[in-house]
C-alpha cells in the first residue's frame, strides 16, 4: 500500500484520551452507557443547549434511529440532496421510504432550498439537509417550508459540529440531528456518532429504541424494578472505551477548533491568488454562516484538471481525494426514478471537486508543502 508523506487524514490525541481509556479499563466496566458515555452526553448537552443527546455507534445509526422515531414507513417520501453520503438516504430506505433527490446550490454545495416546494407531495414526511463541509444550509428557509407543510427536518450534521447559522448551532434546528465522530471528523473516537433530540417528546422513546427496544434505561435509573421488550429497537450503544476517548476529544474541542481555523485560514490565504489565476474556486462561506472548519476543498475548472491536480500532488507524496458520486447516478439511487442530467449542479461539482489534507495536527511545514506544490500547478 502506498504510504504518503502527507496523508489526507491523520488522527492524533489532543488531551486526556489515553488516560480516560485506561480509567475505563481499570473500572471493570466497558459496555455502553457507563460514566464516560454520561460525560459525553453532558458535555454536548451543555455546550449546544440540546434537551437530550444520545451517543450512537455511528452517524449512520443516529440517522437510522431518527427514522425509527419518526415511524417512517413504506410509501413515505424523504427529500435528500443527491450530493451526500449513502447513509443520509439509507437510513430512510431501510424503513421503506422513497427517496426524492434534490440538487445543490453552486456556492455552498448544500441542498438548494429553492427547489423544496416543487419536490413536496402529500407523501413527503421528512427533509434531510446536509451541512456540507460544515457550512450551514439555508436553515431559515428550510424550516419555514417544513413548518408550512408540517414536515420533520432531520439534519445530517456529520461535518458541522461547532458550526452555526445566524448564531444558532447547527444540529439544533430540526426535530433531530445526526453527528459523526468518525476518524476524519474534527472530534473523533474512530467510529461513533450522536443523535441530538431537539423535541423532548421523543426522548423517552429514543432511549427505548437505542436499547434494543427495552426500557432498560429506566431500570438503570431505578425507575422500574425490571425491564422488558416494549418497542422496536436495535443496539446503538458505543462501548465505554469509545466514549472515554471521545471525552478527551470533547474536552479539547476549543483547542481543536483553533487549530483547524488556522489551517483553513492558511489554505485560503495561501491559495487565493493561485486559484484566481487558474479558474479554481475556493470554498464559499456566506456571512450568516459560522463554519465548523471541517475541510478545505477546491473546485477545478474541469474533471481533467481535477485529476491532474490529484496526480500532481501524488507525485510529491501528498494525498488529496475527491468526494461524493451523486447518489442519483448510483446503482441504488437509480431505483428512485432518477436519471443522469436531473441534478446538473451535483453532477458538475462532483467531477471537479478535490479535498486537501486537513487534520488537527497538520504541521505548518506540511501545509506549506501542499500550498507550494499547488502553486506550481498551472492549467
């Protein structure tokens, strides 16, 4: 396997992760919903003002839990941007829903809120916006449309933790929001996620569904003398080892965000002149959005230029990567009556976008190498 001197991603501890994992092991309890899970819940609830947060094994599982809580059923329709990861759609397809794809805006690459009214039918139940690169969707307009049609909003905020829209944190707009702690995210535990429950009426059932459909959480709190199977459910609990590592990361969140803000700024400053000279577009962050500094990407003039940039960086042992193939073009996506050409912005951007190395401990000299190498590229 080719090893790059500068990888696309590299995980690093930022605080007391190792110490906390050792404490979890020494405690003799490493199953889910122990003291470190409780600390994660508390840290996230206090920081974002969310009524209830539940850790899950992945963002995918958080989305699936949201679909279960909303009783999404065969015949229901869910609006999803085509330019996203398969999990955004899969969570609802597993419940029998029909996915209705939407195109994206050419500036932020988020779902085009202007298209929503035309996509809604009497069968629509959910709008699932994705905050691409941690830059907010137009949540004011999206929530207005959702309220007008009595729809639920489930935010896929896998990339947007610590981002905001008009000073309101991402993940706090919809009925639910799903978050990711995958190793490529700002704050990580390798694999992991969380469901933000913004409507308190869903909290009790969410605990049941997350605990294999049992009322085990009530039992552990001493509210009942035994627990039993009471609803649908699955096993969505991460272990205490995962939660312990995550506590260390969450406690260091401000340090992590400061590092990522600097890295993002260095890319923006260092590449702006080169980008203008070569027809390359840098990320767009509208004034009303406070981004999460999750990634830095380039939109090249053409597919050929994008591939040439990837090769140019690879020859210097620097790994850069493209991103999503639009879901409506995929084998699975075409089952939902979607065709090439239906969503031209997503198709165009997918061919031309490349992501640069971006991780918490990207050293200044490493980033300078990436920037200098890109400046040598001409198209």
